[in-house]
């Protein structure tokens, strides 16, 4: 398979693409759950980036779709069965697996079996940890969508999920409010769920590579 340099593809938690540069973040801001969580999951995030790779051709984009679908489809399926905490009110995470399927159909990709790679727990701490990873994908989607457009893809063909995610910054900001305002919450469980979700993403993309061979 073609080897290319990863562009921080999940861009998953690189808030620098939208928010203030790190040098302008105050010590108080750095102590918030958001930044503590980013710090404690940075190694797992980097490992996922390595597993994901990059797409700069249509063939590498197809591999990206396969890996992302293997990660998101079972996770979203499991989240749909969750009894959401009252504190979440009407907020729910972005769902993109149906859009991913449509994108795969556009490009003639047959979706494979997607087993659950991460066990979703319904306690608020574990939910926040899992959602931190999948909602954070919004941050890098703008860059990825522009890259997909250079391959001839659009919100109507092949890149529907990226178009949807790139318009979802308000959902991410609402999630951050939930993350910071949740009380009481066991922060260690938030971190553990995030690490497990990152691990599931890495497994999904590595499985894609094995299938390609």
C-alpha cells in the first residue's frame, strides 16, 4: 500500500486549528478538563494518526473511508442504545456512519463487517471520554474536506461525511461545555474511555491495512 505522511488526519483533538494558539492559553485554561484530557491522551492520539495515514489520491481516500467506517459504524450503533444523562438535554453527538456508507457507495466500496472495538459504558464519565474522541474529529474535518475536494469529491459525492462534520463546530463547542460542567465526574474514567476509543480507532485502521493486503 502507498505510504504517505499523516497530516494529523483525525486532527482529532488538535484544537489549535480553530482556537487560540497554545502560547496564548492561560495557565487557568490549561488546567481545564479539555486540556488535561488532551495532554493525557496525546500519545494515543499520535498512534492513531500513524495508523490512519493520509489521503492524497482517490485510492488512499478509499482506504481512509474503510477504516473510518470500521471505527464509527459500531461505535455509533452502540451509542444509539445509550440512556443519555439528563444533563445532556437535547444534545447528541454527530452521526456520520450513514453518510460514510453513502460515500462508500459512490466510490464502489463494499462495506465489510464492522465489529465493536470499544465497549460503550453509559456512565457520564465514560460517555464524555468516548465523545471527546469522536466529536473532536470535527476539528480536522475542514482540512480533510478541502483535501477531498481536490480529488473531485463533494458534499454530494464521496465526501458527504466530511461536509457534515466540517459544519459541526457548534456541536463540538456544546460538548466542551458538557465536559467542563459535569459534576461530579470521575476524571480517571473520562481518560480511560478516551484511551479505549483511540485504541479502537487504531485497530479499525490497522484492520483496513490488513484487508488491503
